[in-house]
C-alpha cells in the first residue's frame, strides 16, 4: 500500500512505517470489544467519565465512555512518551493511527459506515486485513495504557499515540483535538480494501484514487508520504525491502528490514532528499515513493520539501491533523484540546 502499511505493503508496511521494537514479536491476540448491555445504561450519569472494562478469553474488551477525559488524555500522553523511550515504537504507532483513520470515505455520510478514526482497528476482523499486518503488536503496546486510562477512547488513544510519536521523533507539533467516539462492535468495521498499496500498476493514479476518496489533495499526499522518514519495511510482512541493511542490522529494537532513511527514528526531510538523490541502494524506494518525483504535480511539493524542512514540517502537521480527524464523531462536537497542543 502506499503510505499506510503491513503484509500487503506499509498503508501496508509497504507504505507506513513498520514496527521496530524487539518486543513486537509477541504472539497475535484479538482485542475485542463487547456490545453495550442494557444493565449499564444507567451508569452513564456522566458520559465523559464512565466506562466498563471486561476481559474475555480471546483478549481485552472495553466499553468506552462516550468521550475521553482531558486529564486522562494528558496522562496517557506522558505514558506514551515513556513507552517510546524504551520500545522505539514510533513508526508502528504512527502507522496504527493512520490505518484507523485512513479507511474514511467522504462519499458516505453515515457514521460509522464512512470509516475513519473511530477505534475499529482494535477488532480482530480489521486487524486481519492484509494492509494491517503486524499492527496487533502496536495494540499490545498500547493496551496497558488503555487499561490504566479507561476513560480514553481507543479512537483517541490511537491518534494520540500517532501524533506523540511524530513529535517525540523530532517532528512538528501536530494541532490535535480529541473526543473521538468509539465504534462498539466488529460489525461496524469497514470492509477490506480501503487502504493504499505500495506497488500498484499506476502508482500516482492509485495514490490519488485512495487519498482523494478521503478528501485529501496532492500536497497532503506528498506531505504525508514524508512520514516514511521513520521506520522500516520487512519483506516477511509486506513483501517489500531487504531482510536487513547496514542501517538496520543492529536495531534499535528488533534488527532487520529496510529503511527509507539512514536515521530511521529521526523525523526530518531526509526521505525527500534521499529519494531525489538515489545514491544509496540500502535505502528503500517503493513505486509509490518514486512517483512523488515522477508525477508533475507531486514533484512540485517533493522538490520543495527536499529543500525546505520548515515547509515540510508545516504542511505535514496540517495534513496529519486532518487525517486524524477523518470520519470521527466528536463528543463534544467541537472536540477537546489538551494542554501543550495547539488549537486544532
């Protein structure tokens, strides 16, 4: 896929950054939510704070509050920062947020049928989509934080983790807002096939088809592609990349894979520079990456970002925030802005 990523590519590991931590070799398990029960309907005296958590034999289950609690969001952000210091999981957490939001279809008005940032990726049925290969490992990393802060929705947690990972890797501050409402059952997951592929016959046309459906434009497509400055693609998950290179053989985290940049845990504009120069065979360039300098409209922005990191950071932050809001239903409707986050 292009820009998001997994067994079929990263937006299958083909395009989104892949996992980097040794801890991500954990076995697969389902993260399954139970449906609302009439017996708890009276508990929602304060819809912003009440939740019920259950554990089933198949994995964790949670009936989240209607919206997230601001104080718990702030505390969860600090825990995510600590997680990133030890697990080096920046790429896979970004990919998780992107893949939850990237199923959005602007042509469908109804929620949650329209897809988007609604926490549906916690369900096993969506984890099994080819583009989401390996993302169960990101869920395993975040589940203890979800258990600790039960009044943070999965939809918010995924987007909080994604934005925090960008910022902690040296990237721009993302103007995020929160208050996303979760879907409540696997039946509300989108059908497979809404995420991009990394090696389609016509890469530029494919990128436009997928991202225009989300309501994004050429500038936003190129800016978001720059997130490939982080992470690696692993051939056993995505079918793309080398088993290891001089940049990945020693980790950090689990060694191996092929990165787009030499410093693949640092968020900067190296992705655009390296694709433009094409000097290093150990760096990955997917068909959808190459298209950024081959398509005339994409090339305008790719050239700009290769020469101007400040411009890239500005446009990336805006595009990331827009992506994170796609398809979401907010409670309150204007969203929640937490301390340290610019106004959305």
